[in-house]
């Protein structure tokens, strides 16, 4: 079953998930300042292989999901729900079909929200949600959620989680721009690390090329941050902690912050490329305050297509979209059971 013209792309069976950190909405904004939000009907795809035809049941649950999602957004006085035109059979161009974006740009919507849900098995479903700033086509949220069950209760839990996450993300749209004359933030950008979960993870001859591709991704991000004027990239060459040597900063419980502080940096950035297959990968990053270890910003690219040499492109795009152009959206989340 497909809704509207958003086709949910085939998703890999590996996803990056993190614990849920709810964002609380403030419904006290004056109505005059309400942001126009258009929410398209999500698509639905069932690849579970179950013998029973559940099309009617899924349509009913998806309709209820969309009705409640729109109600939640409209009930928050910071946002104003506006109609979203849907162009049938429009061709996708990037994350959002160009024809549809053009149509939305002619209306009152400042934000367009699209998405889809895919049932993987009897107990597991995924929801993919994207929020785009209409005027600039800037991606504000591109997130993959996972939830268990295919009951009314499971769908209600999923909607509540997704709704609160979306509204929390929209509340952080103001760009983070340093004050005029403010000194750049010192950031220690550590070498990007690799999580290889592909079928050929142990193939010989891959290590050298992996190191080179990770180095390209790291250098690309360092150059981007330095050119932004917002950051001063601190040299990490003298860092000799075990987690640095083992390329395990992404799994050290925030130890990168202490290492960054010893290097004289205000913040630390750890990036990870996760190879899903020879032509599929994801990128994620986490930026911490070096003194408090608090996460300042984080982001996840979602599934991207491209061979190993495209890691740099994915990393640079993620940092540009989620750190430099907007406040970082929360990590992909697992919906509480």
C-alpha cells in the first residue's frame, strides 16, 4: 500500500538507534508567530511476508496515525497546520520530490514533513520521517525510528513518540550563529572511526583503503569547520589515549571530551562511518563540551548509497546540514515499549 507520492525506499536491516530523550513542547507561543507546517500522508509498505492480507487494517491504522499527528502539531500554538499539495506520480529528486517542493513553496508552509512506515516482520516496524525547510530546501530532520508490534497500541505509542520528537526538532530551528566578534570555538575533530557490519567485513586488502577513506572524511570535516569561521580546529596529533589508538572513541562513554580538554579544545567531535554493505553506509557524529561532557550537538545521516570513497561526501553533508546550518536534531530513536 502506498500513500500519496512518497515512495519509502528499501531499508537495510541495520539501523543506528539511540535511547529516547524527549523534547518538551512549549505551547505558549503567540498565535501570530505560528509556523506554517504541512504534513503529507505517510507511505506504508509491508515486507513482512505474512500470509494474511492486512491492507485494510494497515490503512486504518495509518489514517489514525496521520490524524493524530496532525492534531498534535495543530494543538501546539507554535505551529499552524496548512494543506500540503500532493503531485501524483512525481519523480523523486534527492530526499524530497522537486515538483512537490515547488508546489508547497507557493503556499503558506514554512516546513514540509514527509515520511513512511515499513513493516519488516511480525514484531518490527520502521518509520522514516523527513522535515524540510521549504524556502531553502534545508533538511531539518531525517530520522529513522523503530518500534515493535503491529497493534493499535503499538501504533499509538509510535505516533506519540514521533510527534513529540518532530515538535521538539522544530523548536530548535533558529540557527546557531556566534555573536559578532566572538572568538571561534576550539574543536578537536578526532579521526573518523569505522563500524563494519557488512557481509565482507573480514575481506583481506580492505584495511588500507578504509584508512584512506576515513582520513578523507576527517580532513573534509576539519576543512569545512575551519572555513565556517565558527570553529578553530585544534590539532589532535598529540593525543595518545588508548581509545584514540584503538579508534574506539565512539564507544568510550564520552572520554573524548576529557582528551579534548587536555588538548586545549572547547569541544570534541567524534564521527563514525558504519558500513552496511559495499554500496551502503551511514554516518553519525557527536559533539561534546570538553568540560562538562554534555552533548552539544549530534546527527545521523540515515542510510546513504555510495561506495567507500563517498564517505567524505556523506560526512561533510551531515556536518553541514546538522551542525553548521541548523541545530542538531536528536539521534534516531527507539520508541519505548
